[in-house]
């Protein structure tokens, strides 16, 4: 009996090999001798392949920020029919003009279960964002809920790179560069324009409907994500470069119709190729997809007093033209010890010039006792006051300050320099929680002279 597509995906994911390091000059070949040596574009590339450069930055950007890779493929990317417009589904892009920016604090429960047969692209649901895709500035927050693998279907995003944070269900990402496995607790990044397919790895346990894979996506229109500078921290800490894993070359030599969906300037375009575009036999360069285990984050925190600013938890940052001001930061609240003396240990009450979208991968978040659910999220736009709810405040104010391990949850934040405008569908969704402001009611007056 032949394997089903899902069974083949699980077998592929179980035998993956990676190349470690962030920003490295990686190289990989699926067939020995496929990668040329001593030059990028020889007169005749090895094995009858086509040489093609993929540029993620301008040719003239400084060497330290320049990202490009050379791909050696069975057919060049140029060999395709015209693209035609197709439906956008629940995907929206900046500028977000169907609703006004809202100063109110908003919180959503997880997405509802999708219809049977929903794959990753069909299951994308845009919550909001900022900037302008045509100007390559800003970002968007999407969620996804899928119960089917993409079959003979490939996706690419010319508008931005995609940072994928699974919350439920492991994913196999088949990319032009090779295969990545991303599961809850991981993040995966697909660079701008790289083609990929998402396959689900977990089988239904009851023989009925396929289980739903669910998670979050940050679409970064701006400069590519990079590791933040460490400054006074020194040479080590936070996300270590060695823990980022790039794929090794793995290709499809498929001569059959494959739909290629291209997100371009906010709209989806479709073309049917007569072959799979995931046909890269070898490659080298520093523009690569990668996966990172968020539990490997090396948390740096206070060992004396006070709560450090959440910027100390930054995994990746997309720089802007202003030093220290990110187009978007990706922040993780990983397991850690709290040992501060005479310190209110949960996140403090705060008003921020940056805008914050928070999601929860598992467990509970230490600033909210109820209502903040895995798969859900909250939006606190710039200067919107937020902080712990009353129950959390009361407990933390009276707690005996022994060393405390925070390991009952894994949360993250997309923090951005501009307000996030929620889409009209997000503002009117059934899973938008009513009465979110109530979590701060009952914070009593304690002032005394």
C-alpha cells in the first residue's frame, strides 16, 4: 500500500538535517557535484542546472546587511505562465483602510475551527497591521487555522518575510531551499519571495476530522529580521546564533500541474505551472529560511531588584531608519527565574509609544490570570494603558519573594513602531472578547497619607 501524502510528510520530517547559524554563508547540495565551485554562474552549471540569484536586499546594501543566495535549479523561475488575480480570502494588507485605528485595548479568543479541507493559505486570517506594502514599511498580524496539507499548491509572499509561530500542530515547511519542521514552541521564518508549501504532520487520533494546526504569523514588510545588538550584555545571551537552523537542499522533480500563489502588493495572484517550482538541487548564500526553538532563548534578567523592560526578551528585530526603533520586534516570554528583591515581579503597569500584539503558545501568561488563551491574542496600541489584572496584582503585591521559576507558559509579542489598525473582520469577529476592560476594574484605591 502506498503512503498517503501526510504519511510521507511525517517520514520526511523525521529525517531532517540542518545547517546551524544565523546570517551564515550556508551551502548545500542534494546531489553530489550540483554546486559549482569557484564561481556563481559558470558558462554551464553542473548537471544541466540553471543558476539563479535570489536577492533579499538591494545589490548595493552594506556587506553586513546584504542578503542573497544562489540557487541551482532544474528550471529557472522565469519559466512560468502569466499570473492572474485570485480571491484574497481573509488576507488583508497595509495600508489598512477599512477601519480606523482604535485606542481601546482588544483581546480575541482563538480562531474558530475551519471548514474541512482548509490548508494554510486558505486558513490565513488577517487581524491588522500598519505601514504600506508598496513602500516596504510596516507589518501585519495574521492568524492561521488549517486542517489539510497544501497539495500541488505553493505560496510565496513578495510583500514581506513571514515569521510563523505554531501554537497547535507541527508543520512541515517544504521550501525552495529544503525542509523545515516547525512545532509549537518553535518559530520559522520564510524570506520574502521564497516559495514554500505547508504540510500538516499530526494525524487525526479518532479517525474523523483532521486535527487543526493553528498559530500566528508576523508579515514583516520592512528590513529583514536580524539578531538585536547585545550592547552592555556582552558577547552572549538572548537568542544564540548557533541555535537557528537552516535547511539542507531537498528538491522536487515533479512534472505535473502545480498552482503557485503569489502575494504581491496586497493581493493574491495565481498561475498553474507544469512543474513544481521547489526544484532547487543545490544552493549557497545567506538568504535562507530557518527555524528556531524558543525554549533555547537565553533569558537575561534582574538579579537584584526591579523588573527589566520587555525589550530584554527580544529574539529578532527589524531595524528602521532610526537607531533603536524597530519596525517590528519579535519578543518571547520564555521560562525563567524571578529573584528580584522588594520587586513587583509581574510585568508592570505601562503606557508605551510602541504598539504590542501578544499571543500565547501554551499555558498561562503571568500578567493575566484569566481570558488570555493559547491561540488567542491581545492588542494594546500605542499609549494604551495596560498591565496586570486585579487578581495578579493582589497576589504579586502580597507574595513572599522567594526565588520563583516561571515555567507554566510560553508567550510572545509582536511589538511595532506604529499603531496597529485592526481589520473590520477582526473588530466584528465573534471571537473578539467583550468586556476586556473589565480585567482592570476593581483595582482599588490604596493611597494613604
